[in-house]
C-alpha cells in the first residue's frame, strides 16, 4: 500500500488527525442544506439575488465545484425558508 508521511509515524505507531464534533457544530450543520449552483453562476451573484429577493438571513458557503452550503444567519432551519420560498 502507499507510504505515510513521516510526521504521522512515530515509534512504529501511526498518528491520524481527528476531529471531535461539539453539539453546537452538529446543530449548525443540521440547520443548513447542501445545494447545487446551476449554469456556472458565481456564488456572489447568487447570494445577491437571494438578498434582493428578500431572504436577507440566508448565507451561502462555497464547498467547491458547484456545491454550496446554505444556512440561516438567524440559526433557524434553512430548509424551512427554502420550502416557504416556492415562488422564488
């Protein structure tokens, strides 16, 4: 198999980075949604359109490629806002 970087092996043991989630982190992630931006639109342009439509509390977090994480700056479930915005 592949070799591990030298800084991850010490005395024959392998050290891996780990992340322990906090309750706040889990709640933050649960209140957001992952969405896809179509037609190669720039994220700032999409964000401006959302604000112009009156959704001032929705924040877009780029995740790479065409994926974004949509969350509410008010801490409410973003899916509720999206579901209530059918006309938008």
